[in-house]
């Protein structure tokens, strides 16, 4: 296999799915439902869950962060075989870097909380916990805002751009392009409205799963191409 940006992106696309699935599995095994704590009165339960999970949560957090790094490289790599679709496709890797940087920070914040804040909160007295709870909710709100913004950029803008380009260039099977639009609709466009409705927020899980299937499928399809190093020609 030649060392090209396309091949690197394809391999990283598969690794993104592998590492995220493994990270989520470790988190669930440790009894922590989400990597980023939710807001609301039950959010402090996340602290107790993380304290109980111990090393399983740390492993989960780092696997997700590493998976995010692979995801960034993958989406940048996908640009090469799809750039022939339109000159504006250059925006896809640019927005990928912005979006995944925000997502990575949103995942590193709870990981840092797990290392430093959680042990301190658990060991302190009840009076101090009331003050620390305010700090915890502040960090949580920041992480969720960064994650929301990054996800909207990635799932609502970058993925549909690549999905459209895939259908236009036929660089990968057409069903992968349509799967990209499923991701965009449920995770990106509906996801942007998620904070307004718990029902809509629940539907975004379909797009969340579709995204990782799409990433792995893009990787496998690009690795299996018999095309030359140049980008696939656009159809008229």
C-alpha cells in the first residue's frame, strides 16, 4: 500500500471507529454512561460513577481522544479523492480541523476532571461540595458547548459535503454517500435542534451510529479502490 494522503485517511477512518467503539465499551463497563457529564441535578452522579470506575474510565477517555485524532486525520485524508467534485471542497478539511479541535477539547475537559476534580470532590466535606458543584457545572457547560459546536460543524457541514462529493465523483459506492446524508440529517441537522427537545436529542443517536459506520465504510472503500494516486474524475 502506497503512502498517500488518501490511504492514510482511509486507515484512520477505520481506526476512528475501532477506538471510539472501544472507548464507549470501556466507559459502559465502568458504569459511566457518558464521557461528557450531562447537565441537570443528576449530573453529579457522574462524579460518583467515575470514582467507582477508576482506570476503566481513564482508558475510555484516552481511547476516545486518540480516536478523535484519527478522525481528524481521516476527514482531512478523505478530501484528496473527493476534491474534484467542486473547488469549494477545500473548506471540508479546514472545517474538519476546527470542528475536531473543539470536540477534542470537550473530551479532554472531563478527562482532566476525572484525574483531579473527582478525587478532590469525593474526599471533601459537604459544605465544600456545594461550592465545588458550581465549578463542576461550569466545566461541564463549557465541555458541552464545545462538543455541540464541533459536532454541528462536523456532522452538519463536513459530512454532507463529503457525502455529496462521493455521489458526484463515485469515488466510493453510492450507498456510502447516502449514509453520509443519514449522518448529516440525524446527527448534524437534527442534532443542532437537540437542546430544544429531548425527543429530537434521542433521534440523534441514529446519526451518531451512522457516522462511525460511514467512517469505517469510507476507509474500507478507499483502501479497496484500484484507482491511481490522482483523484477520481467528476461525472458530468
